């Protein structure tokens, strides 16, 4: 696994703007190199704020939106349009404001009568597998960037400490039952999917994340603290605000420009 780099920003707004700027650069570079880019989105406060910052940035026009494919690290198993779904937040913050083709948006199936969370996860895993290539060596496409929020308990995506999903070694996505935060049913990427990403960016904002960030940068095991196992093949970035970085040693931090 790659050794994480830590970059600390002044506050949440500065962090969101910096994530947006980095995304533009990374997506454009990937499109220049291979003709397209793949991005895995996260929900949550800072994830959605970063997408809104991207929508507001004039630099967004540098992206060829027709050559960008979007996925999600996890999704709450709720009806389409529910405000708690990550897809809903992403559409409101960014996707409804840019010319991305509908077929490039690979959302997790919404809750409908007759569909359970495990079947929704199986469909998502199948979609990921179909999009993968032999050179990916994984049951998913190798995302150019996989964005992940970090929870106060150290979870990423919907991989919660000690839950069955953290033990999955083959499938790209699985259903989650009894999640420790609502809603209890979710679909999540697994470690094989996350660690196949070229770059993993872990976003942290707020003092409540400080302890989990510190542990994720230590020798904690990924079963007990999933964020400790979320690493990219080529690069792993912890992009934090000052509050989220408060508990990590100064020698691990690199301050961003004001």
C-alpha cells in the first residue's frame, strides 16, 4: 500500500475548494493520458461541499464531461430522490449543472418494491465488473480517484468497524445490514475495489474526526478501523482541515497555501 500524504487546510470551505481544484487537475490529466477518466464519489458534508465547489469553479469547463464516468463508494438504500441518498446530494451539488451524459453516471439501484439491498449490491457489483478491464486486475475499474469521507468511528464508504463487509475479499460491492448509523441498509464498495484505485483521497473535516484520522495514520488494523486500510495503488492523500488534523503529529502534516 502507498504511504499516505497529509495536507492540511485552514477550514472546511478552503478544504472543499482545494479538493475541487485537485479534481479538475487529476481528471484533465487522466483524460489527456487515456481519453477518459473514472471518479468515485463520496457523500457526507465535505464530499458534497467539494462537489458544490467544483460546480462553482470556472475551471470545471476544462473537464470533458462526456469522457468522465462517475461511481459511488457507497449508497444508502433508500428510494430514488431521497435527500439522504448520496446520489441526490451529488446531483443537486454538481451533476445537474454540468453536461455529463446520463449513461456516464453509474448510480446504485434505489429502493423499490421487490428489490432488496443484497440484490442492489449484486447489480452494482456486476456493473463494476463489466466496466473493469484486464489491466485493472480487480472486479472494478481502477478509479483515477476514489473519494472517501472518514467517520468518527473510522469507517470509510459503508465499511464499518468489525462489520461483515470489511472481511470481503472478492466482490467489488456488497450489501450492508444493521449499519451503526441510519439508515441501516446500504451498499458499499469493498476493500478490493477501493485498493484497486490509482489514487485514494480521504477527506476529513471537523474536530469529531481528529481521533479517527490519527488512528488511520497509525498501525491500526483495517478490520478495527477501516480507514487504515483505504489506500491507493499510486497515491493516498489525507485532505483535512485544521480541526480534523488536530491530533496527528506535526511531522506528518504539510500545510496548504492559504
